């Protein structure tokens, strides 16, 4: 597990630290950088991932259904928690909490951990897990985030304005139809997609510099508990119901325990949905996930409990 610390966790914090240091010495407009990720880098990454994904149809369908099942159960959990915290949750807080619970770091942490833990098969399943989540992030979560700033009728149409939706559709079409984009265009998409993850982490560092809302500690604890502890248990139950082979089930269980994605901050910042609360959850879950993911990997590899 030392390799996970050195190759996954440490690089994440080093890049985020550059954003923190930059904010300390320069006045940075976070929303402008966030918009670049939202409108350019993320759509390119999404299209590339979807258009190049390869896995058997049967397994892919089961992985997608399991992923979506976990997402919507997380969404229900977030709604129930907001009801319990009714007086403390306005629309912006509800949106930020829901995003933090449902948006998993399936990219820059999920793919390396899938590969390091389970080899090529783990990497393939992790890619499908990422693709399935990305589809919901670019639709359902954009809708959730946009409701923090717009009335419901306007918010319902909001996802249609953003390129991530169309990048997802095009990626699936290109994949199924075996269409290859011209090399010149694909090189440009690759450059933009490669920029997505590091810039997201820089935004994390910039946001951390602004501070953390200590009064939201209960919300942060609840979201982190779901992400790192409850979600893997729920995924275990889902995979058992779907009778997935052990290797695929194990990859999904570990993937379900990934921390909240940096993309949560991008969405929360873009729609002014309490980005500091989202940052607190991202930082807390990413820090603690080193210990929880190590424990979950040990459990599934030794067939203990799961």
C-alpha cells in the first residue's frame, strides 16, 4: 500500500499545494479557472474516456447498473440528512452536501487504485465505473448544483446548456459505432483532457486557502462517513444481488469507498453552492481514505467479511 501513498495520494496533495501557495502570493479568480475546467477540460476528458472504453457488454451493463444504484442511494441518503438538518440546510447547503455524497473521485484516484489493486481487469472495471459516474455528474449533479442558484423550472433545463452532456453522448456514439476522430482533433482533445485533473486539484488548493467552515463539521462528518464506510457496504450488497463475479465485485467495493471528487468543488464553485463545505468534505475524505481504502483492500483481497 506504500505505492498507493506515493503514486496516488502524495501527487494529489502536491498539486493541490501548488494552488494553495499560488493563492497565498497572488489574488486568483477561482471562478474563472473553475469555468475552464467545467466548459473545456472536463468535456474533453469525458469524451475521451467514453469513446475509448473497452469491456464486455454483460459486465459493463452490470457495472453501470451497480454504479447508478449506489449513486441514487447516496442521493436518498443526502435528502434524508438534509431533512434531519432542516433548520441548518438552505438550498445551497443541500446542494453542496448532496454533491459531496454522490460525486466519487473515480478518476485520478479510482483508476490508479483499480490498476494497483487488481491489475488490468481492475483498470477496465474502474474505467466503466468512471464512465457511469461521469454520465450522472454531467446531468443529475449539474441539475442539483444549478438548483442552488435557480428556481426549479430553470434548473431542470440547466444541464442542457453545458458541453459535458453532449461530450457524454458523443463519446458513447463514437464507441458503439467504432468511429475514430481525426488525429488532429483527437490530439487537441487529449491535451485538454490531460489538463482536467491537475487543474481540478489546483482549484482544490485555491479553495482550501479560502478556509473551511468549521460550523459545518456535522455535515462533513456525515458525508465522509457515507463515502468511506457506508458506500462500500452498500456496493457489496448490490454486487451480491447482481451475482457479479468476485473480481468485478471486489473492484466495485473498493471503488465505492473512494473519497469525494475534486469535481464537487468545481460544480459548487460554478453555481455558488457552498464550495467551502464541499472543500472541507473533499479534503477530509481524501485524507482519511488512505486508511479506509487500505483496510477495504485488505478485506476484499483476504476474503474477510466481503
